[in-house]
């Protein structure tokens, strides 16, 4: 996963917010990667009528990626 996207997702988890995928059009985010992370229980994906696809790290995803981002 892209490091910039990962940092935004970590910060969003800390403040309990969802992140809209439409704000990351410049980053290469592949739907198959997102689905895989969702299947592994690391990411929640929600479809919203106005905002499109929204993402949020699960607690498991937050704990795993928080350690990686601190290194």
C-alpha cells in the first residue's frame, strides 16, 4: 500500500473518521489490493451515495500498520 495513503488511514483511525478514495486519484490504488486487505480484516470499505468508496483501518490493521509506519 502507498505510504502516503497509509499515513492518512492511520491518522483517520486515530480520529475515528472514514477516508474517501476519491481524494487519492493521483495515487495508484488498485481495487484488488483493497479487497484483499478487506478479506484479511485489515480494512473496512463502505460505499456511500455521495462520497463514493470510503475506507477505514480496522483495529487489527491499525496495530499492524502503525508499527510499520513508526520504523
